């Protein structure tokens, strides 16, 4: 019975997009109905799925296949609980997105996948352009195109955006001005320490080296915090005595606070967020998307 419940959930969702899976969802519903009414499953779906799963498992692990066959009911319950938990978590995230514009609730600012799939309950066009020239600057200030980025170094989506961003900056060189504003998200572990580390890398003219080292160690930083940030600083070739002093300095904290304050004033709700000549783009952008946005900015009068 438990496996029929799992099949009903899985095939019911997949049936939204596929007629083949709709027929399987119908079989699963029939099987669940008969199980609830204490009558045998008429379609044989449960036995077909069991046989297929055990056969597939046997291909790479005969021992595991035998164990699964003996304890199939227990395994079914575990699969059911995992499936149910995932479904409930997805529903909770959708509720938060619908009510607050973010998967994690009213106080969260992390990037939410529903914004990409469903267009977002939050509107990038409603974001306010932050002050220009107050962040970490690269490129000529009088360039026709100015690209501002709010980013969190513990955020997987900011890391995902890094390669396309670097490609665009390399391609256009001095034709565009780039400005980074740190916006550590409280929902991401040790984001504050990571941001301070990169700010202090900038203080030794190794912003990009430190940034690269931090992103390379993002998982370690999320788990170990300051120790992993220090490892990144050493890998980036920083003077560690100066780095340690910078991390504790009011100047570094002030730079970080300014980025957070400006991000909140702009209404930033997810990282990375880009402003290209004032137009906002939320979430990781592909190289093609960023290039298109930059070219559009160049073409504007």
C-alpha cells in the first residue's frame, strides 16, 4: 500500500506534463483505493513497480537487491516518508513564496526557485537603483555601461553567476564599469565572515584572488566559518597579519554595513542581483543573458 501512495504522488505530479504518467497515476489511485478498502490491487501496479525496482537494483548490487526484496515494506515506508517530507517542504516553500515573495519566509532574502519558474511574486522592476560609486569599483567611472552586483559569498546562486560574470567583464574590458556591493544573507552560514574576507582582500589589491579562493571553498566556509576564510586568504596570497587586523577593523565592517544598508534600501530580495544601467536582474544570469543585457545598454541612447 505504501508504495502505491508513493506512485500516486510521483505519477500525479508527472502526469501534469505527460499523458503516459496520467494513466499510471490513475492506476496508482485505483491501487490506493483498493488497499484502503482492504481489497487486492486490481491493476497489479504495486507488484510491477516492485519487480522493476528490484530488477534495476540487481544490475548494480545483487546483495542490495536481495535485501530490498526481503524488507520491501520497510523500504517503502522510508521512501514514502522522504517523498512526503519533500512534498510538504515544497508546499511550505510555495506558501512562503506566495505570501512573502521568498521560499524561506518573510525575513529571508535568498534566491527562490519559484521566482524563476513562476515569474516571481516579487518584481525586479520595483527594485530601486542603489547609489553608484560607493562599492568596490573596477573599470572607468565614465564608461557608458555600469554594472552593479549585490552578492553573498556563501550563496550558491552568487557562486553560480561567477563564471558568466567573469566572461562578460573579460569580453568588454574597460568599456564597462563594474561595481560590487556585499550583501551577506543571514540564511547562509558564515556569509558575514566571507564578505569581510573579500573586503579585506580588496584592501591588499587582491579582490579577485580572494573572491576566487572564497568561492572555491564555499562549502568549507559554510561549515567552518572563519577558519576556512583564513585558508582562502592564505591561498589568495594575502599578508595574513594585515588580513587578521583588517577583519577586526571598523573600516572593513563599515564597508560591509554600507553594502547591506544600500541593499535593503534598494529592496534586494535575492542574490545575486545585478543592475545594468539601472535595470535590475535577479538571480544567476547565463553568459548569454548578461551579454544581451549589456549590449542592450550599449545600444540605448
